[in-house]
C-alpha cells in the first residue's frame, strides 16, 4: 500500500501493450530500471525519450509481463468518471511510441554457412557496429537475451546465434561435438551482418562458443572480425593467428575435470598478438555463468568498454 490508501504494483512489460482497458482511476506512470526509487530510466538512450509526469490509464495483458523493464503504478482506486476514449487514445500514444524506442525489437533470422549448414539466430537493434553472441555448451541463443538488451542500449546491433546441433541450426559434423566446425557458424553470422550493413562486427563467445569465435578469427579475412571477448575460453587453434583485438575474461577458480582453466587461457593469451587484455575475476563461475554471479555488472561493464573503445 502507498500513502493515501493506494495500491502499488510492479510488473515487467514487453514491447507491445495490448488489452487496453478504460480504468476509473487516475494513474501516475514511470518506467525505471531495477528497484531504484524516484528515478526514471537512468541510461542516457532512455532518458532522452521518457520524462516525468506521463499520465494515462491502461491495463497490461498477462502475456506482456516480460523483457526487463519495470512498470510502477500508483493508483488511488477512487471512484471517478472514466476517461472518454478519444482522450484515452491521446494519452496512450506518447507512451506507446516511447516504449517502441526503449524496447528494441527482436527478430528471428536464419542464414546459410559456407558448408551447406543453416544458422538460426535472434537479431536485436539497428546499430552500424554489430556483435555476434556465441553461446556455450549448456546454453543457447535465448540465454543471451539480457546481455543483448544491454548491448543494444549501448548502441550495438546484436545477433545471438544457435550453433549447429542447437535449436533449428544444423550443419555437417554436428553429431561430433568435439570436432564440429563451429567456427563456420560464427563466420556465417559475421558475414550476414556485414551483408546487411554493419560496418564492424565483433564476437562475444562463452566456453566452446569463445573457442569457435577465436578459430573463426584465425580463419577469417583480415578485418572481418573486429574484436573478440572470450568468456572462460580461448581459441582451439594457436592464438598467435588471431586477427582480432582480444579481451579474455576468466574466473580464477573456473575449472573442469582437467583442472583450472586459467593456466591454459593465460598461455593462449600470451601467444595472442596485441592489442589484448586479460581480466581475472574472483570466483569460479564459468563463461556465461558469470552473468549469474556477483561479477555480472563488472563483466558487462568491461565488455561494453572494450567493444566501444576507439
């Protein structure tokens, strides 16, 4: 309850608002991230479009509660005469336009690889600088959703792919996980973005997706892949062949059945050409699991800084 006997509701909303309904109550609306009190969206791309004091009356449909933005409403629930429909439409239109700008559309796309495979992917945003998201073995393209939204808010176009053998992606060799040519899926994604207007394309890869990204850089033409962020990963091939700037991020206690991953990653880092950077974090979270740890904010901050640097 809020002062005056009102009711406070917090929900997650998506890009579209439907099931609009006339309500018999005044309503103050503010979009804001997380639980920060008394503030609108603090990211600069959002602050430009949303101001205080937006007022309207509508209800969200149950299917629209998702996508990471909080809608906070305070309503007195007092009996007042309802808004007339023309006024309701005029009040809702600015909000709908603002939400269209704030929440980037997600589009399902697919494209061929050079060995006859097919890659299914989710495309976010419109930036001229693009990023491919290459998942690890226990993840898929959908697992990148939150990171994709963070990157689009920083101005990047984002393409999250499923590797062959995952989702609807398929291609030669997918039955043999240890030897499948996953780097071809990364290269196909990079070339898809270049063919659709991206000026630069970088890759973020977790675990085996990072290894595939590194191998793709080594096998690519110079300039095809601008930068790579390796999350708990390194190329399978010798890293001195990398043609991309490289940021290696790994947790100090990250390990598998063979022991700690850091020594092998550090060895590949030492072989990689400049410019490069190695960040060793506290903890044991592996690759994309870093986003489920207390290092989440640090990983995203370092990633965006690296991708945005001149």
